[in-house]
C-alpha cells in the first residue's frame, strides 16, 4: 500500500499515520520528523531547514524531495509506505509521481483529514506545552494554516481528479477517526 496523509498542520496526521502504518505493515514517513532529526543533529540540511521551520514556512522543494527520495528507497519501504507531510506543492506531486513510477508502482490513495481550524490551533497550542515545541506559537500556527491553504490545499483537487482522494472527518476521539480511516481504505485496491 502506497499512501499519502494530508490535512492541515495539527489535523492528527502523525497520530493516525502510526496506526495506518502498523495496520498495513508499512513505514510511516514524516517529513516533519526527518526535518526535526536533522535540526537536532545540527546537519547542514537541518540548519537550512530550521530557518524556514522557525518562520512557519515550508522547507524548499529541492531539499525536501532529496530527503523523501532517499527515504522511500530504503529497504523497509519496498512493499509500500505512508507519506505524512509530503507532497505539499504541485511540483512535489510531479516529483513523487516520478519516484513511484520509477519503482514500477503507483499511488494507492490519498487520505485527507478534515478538521475545524480553531480546533487545530487549540490542539497545537496544547502540543506545544506538553512536548516543549518552541515552533508552535499561535502566530506560527496561524501562518502554517495560511501556507497550507495557499500551497497544499490545491493538491486535494489534483488527487480528487485522479480518483485517489479519501476524505475522512478528523474530529472526535482518535480511535473513532482511526476506524473511519480503516473503513475508507478497506475498499482501496493496492498496487
């Protein structure tokens, strides 16, 4: 199974990605985790990514594409993967198409979690307190929502046009959202 998780920052993609990955026995690949790991390790890539992340902007495509390509080339992703946080732009959609086509497979589905914006802001402010995330201030959270609306929401229509979109209500208890996702993916054919 080759999946993408989409939805605004704070919609619960990371939480749900773990359950989906476990269910389908595929790795959950989060660009946010990759970025944070590079930042904490102080790599050249991490230093560059941190500048953008601190401002609430997206890391440039060329940096992100290289990291994703390297990650889906790893052995645990041969039978499938779940991408969380990628693609975020139309250019990245085209790049990902090339990566997957090169492997002889295709994308199976794009799961979009829909959540009320005020709920997202509240979730992220709580996460900032419990996880000590300095990048989750209200201004940065609201900026991320704007960037998502401008750059990433258009991808929903791209994938809808390809017949790959699976929209799931992301509001409510985690287990309820997980169940809705599994029910929606049960009808998806795997490549």
